[in-house]
C-alpha cells in the first residue's frame, strides 16, 4: 500500500472556480489511485452539473441509434462514455516520510499545491 495525492476536476474548467476535489488516499497501486481519481471526477461533474444538455443528447442519440432505450440500465454505458470525455484527474505518489494518517491530517492545514510540491515523489 502507498499513499497518493489525488486531484479531480473536469475538462471544461480544469478546477477553476473551485470546481475540483482533492484528497490523500491509501491505495494498492497507481491504477487503484487512478480509479479513485476517475470516480472523484465523476462526482465533481455531477455536483456542479458541468455536462451540458448537448452531452446528454449525444448519449441519448448514440443509445437510440443502437436500439437502446435511454431510460434503461443498458444506456448507462453511453452516459459513461460522455462522462469519460470530461473526466480529468491527477495522481501523485507521496513520499514514504509520513503515514497515511499524518498525510490525511495535513490536508486540513495545507492546500493541494503545497502538498504536491513538498511531498510528491519525483
């Protein structure tokens, strides 16, 4: 297990206007940390409603062209494709100088950039 610094946003504003989220997370490996970042980015997109109606219409059209009812669970993959076009996240493995708990406490007093600059591995 390693500790990762994860910053999630979306592609339209790339975190501007406070449309972002970040955390430290203990993960098995870089791929697991990336999955956390992807999920966090989905949450940023949802919480700020940053996908336009055109994005949903594109997903609806693609689903219906394939004979899928957009209101059915099978349409979820079409929505996921639209989300994936707008997902943006950054993952940094943190140095082994602190425990997860210590890094987690630092998130209350440090901002993302300072943590990245001071503790991210090269």
